[in-house]
């Protein structure tokens, strides 16, 4: 199963690097350092992945509990997005860690998470 922490940590790193560069971190092409000039598209810091959380039946969590995890995960995602836009790498990393912890707690309780 895809875990959002990897994607979110990457987003935080992209935002931190974008904040170091001049100006806007949106849709910037970055040289990759190969023999031939190759460019890749970086994610924009305002892109947010939609998620869905539901009970698997393998734990004590029911629909209400999983819905609570979904609300909290979405809230932390919003905070992460705000930190990325502001170029606050330290706070973005803390939000990424919070998402990781919430995801682990939700799955331990018996919720599935899909993006």
C-alpha cells in the first residue's frame, strides 16, 4: 500500500529547496545532471493529494473512528500545504512526521488509507 509519508517528505524537501531558490517554487524545471540536458517537473507546493479512510474490519476502528482519522489527516495536510507555501521547511517536516504518525495510528486501529 502506498504510504503518504514518502510523498509528503518529498514535497517538504521540494518546498525547502524551492524556498532557497529565488522566488516562486511553482512548476520549476530542474536539471538532473545527466550527460544530455534532461529536465523533470517538480511538484507544486499547493498540490494536495486527496485521501479516503475506511475501516478494514481487521481492528477495533469503525466508520466513525476512520472518519475522525481522515479529518485529522486532511487538517495536517492543509497545515503542511501552508508551511510549504510559506517556505517553512522545519514546520513542514514536523507536519510530515505528524502525518506519518497519524497514518500508522489509523492503520493500527484497522483503517485503510487510499490516495
